[in-house]
C-alpha cells in the first residue's frame, strides 16, 4: 500500500474536502496548492500523477492530530472537531414534487383520444386473420 493509497483512504474516511486538507497542512506550516493535492489523488497511470512522499503524509498526519485534538494549550475533543465539519456542511435535500397532481393540472380535457390502426378493438373494420 502506497502513501497515496493511505492518503486517499484517510480523505474518504474523514470526509475531507481539498480545501480542508490544505488548511490541515497549514496547521503544521506546510503549504500545498489544490492542484498539487489533486495530483496526489489521481490514478497511477495518469500523466499528472504525483507520488505522495513521506514528508507530505507525515505533515498531514501531524496536522490532523492538531486539527482533531488541538494543541496542548488549547485542547479539544475529536468528537467536537468532527461534529463541526458535519454542521458546516448541511445536507440539502430538494423538495419532492408530486407528479400525479402536477400531471392533473397540466392535462387538457379538450383533446380527444387517438385511435390506432394496429389495435383491432379500436379499428373501424373488424379484420379477422
């Protein structure tokens, strides 16, 4: 398992966005751009793939400890840090439309039903085959 795989799995498990990872790395004075971060999460056969070095992963893990636990002077519990992420990203569910009622409203009564030639019950002549 490579450092890239570990980094990807941590990102998914902790539900972190790229900008949050950049902020976590800034806690340990390690600057990285979003495009460089995106190169770490690409597939190995992609032309812009970049291998995650030990230094990047080490700084991310140290920054993650500070992000979740806080510093010695200002400690926090990991539950509080994780709940802040969930509160900051509320899930917005779109309103479900009632399609039956909207169909009834849009239905025009002045249209007559169409007779099809292929249906023997609706055809003019009774064809027997």
